[in-house]
């Protein structure tokens, strides 16, 4: 059975959210042939930790370079050159099946209320305009759009990432216990083509935007900060990836692969590479020039095993951070916590309860 034989409801979902049947079939054949597998995820070549000078620390107030960066950031914000892109897609599974973006995060305010509220406060303080774009998925789009409209969160561009179908380990369509195919959102690497195909890149360019900040909706520390904006501009590279000092964190990190510095995500590290040799990790927050967004990149398709209805399923996903393999990149070490903290991810409901004090400290701190 092929995707052409699917029921009407599933077919409508695939059509609405940009399912690419030709790409899907090509990837499915690669899974069936063993070309895409956990082993194929692994980076080939000599992997080394970053060298001295590969990571730049964000200057704190009073330190050398801070005022220069902050002034550059303030100018860019007041000139309308900065936009905020918030990743609000995925599968809406970690918060008990509800869409995390619209869940109350602190004092009755949702994640989106807080995230966009921080940006609106900065706009008012600087008499500036910071366009906001939200990337949703088929699982979150309706809830996010309704929340933005119902809460009056201002002029927000909403676009969706794509949809694909899970496979079994032989490359055939995975079906759940009721015999239905299993759609999923194939990673935030969709950001790049979705920005273009939705027309969002062009709309931002028409507004005078030169670069965007990108962050997860559940990381309320990743605000639009003039000093971070300016650090990106002063460095003069098309991409800045924010990293933070590890505290037992797993995931991607900047390393040198055959001498070339780039971010490598967790599933791509060979098992014999000691990730503890890298003192920082990727926070999934970045600044990217609009011109760099307007290109196609050969991002790696990662083979990801999932358990669905107690059985093994396969998802193929891309991650936008792999842009660092194609673009000159600044790796900016940012503080995790405190009034200027930039890494406060809320992945599970328990995290939210534990983070209330830190959240209120962040909300009380002005970055203008």
C-alpha cells in the first residue's frame, strides 16, 4: 500500500502540511536499503574538542566589549533589522498531550504570553518594532493560532513545518494498533525550507529585517537581548549559535571534524568519543542572517527510533543547527541563569514547578 491509498482524512492532513511524497519515497528506500540507520547517523572523521578561541563568551555589563555590542544591538533593533522566530512545532507529547506553547507557565501566563510579552516590552522601551514569526506543526498549529488571536498577542506571522509518516525498521509504512498510519513532525530542520515556502522570509525582508533570532518556545530565557544581537553583528558572521557550560547536559556541541568547527548533535557522536571533553553544549538558540536563510542546504537526515504502541517505529528528522557545517559560525557562550540567563528549558511539567523562582527573576529583569 502506498500513500496514495490512504484515507481521506490523512490525505487532507498531508496535503495541508506540505507532505513531499517524492522525498518521502526516496528516504523510505534508503531506510529499506540500510543507507539510513543509527550507524549512518554517526559523523565520520577525526573529532576534536573546540580549541582556545573557538568559543566566544558573551561580555557582561562592565566588561570589555559589552558596550560596543549593546550599542550595535540597540541600533539594529531601533532600525527594525531584527526579527524573532519561535519554534512552537513538534508533536505536543511531553505535556500530557496538550500544546505546551499555550500552557500556563508563570502567574497564569502561557509560554507564548511570556515569550512574546518580553519582546513587546522591549519594543515599547526602545520605540522599536521586532517582527515575530512562529513555526507550528500539524499537532500544534490550531492551538497556537487560536491562542495568538484570542490573547491579542499582536501582529504575528505563523507558518507551519512539514509532516511525514513513520516507517517500520524495514522501510515500510508504520501502522498503529488500529491500522492507521502515523504522522509526525520531522524535526526543526524544517525551519529553513518552511520559512521560504511559506513566504515568511520574503515578508521579513520586505519589513527591513536583516537577521532573525531563533529559539524554542519552552526556553523562556532566550529573549531578544540587545547585547546578544550586537555580539552577532560585531562578529560579522551569518550564523551565531548560543552555547552554555555543561552541567550534566547531553545533546549537541561544537567540535572540530577533520579540523572544521561545527555543531554536532548528540546522535551523531561516535560511541568512542568522550563528549565530556567538550565543556559547552548547544542551547538551540541562534541568530541567522536573512540572506543565509534564503538558500537550500543538504542537512543530514537522522534515523530516530521511537516506541509507538509498544513497537519500534522510525522517524527521519533534520536539525537546523547543522547550518554550522555550511556557514561561518560564531559560538557564543551565554549565562545559564540569573537576570541575564538564557537557558531555562521547560521540557516536562515537573520542570515548570521547579523553575518558578528563576522564571520570575527573568521576567523582572529589563534588557532594554
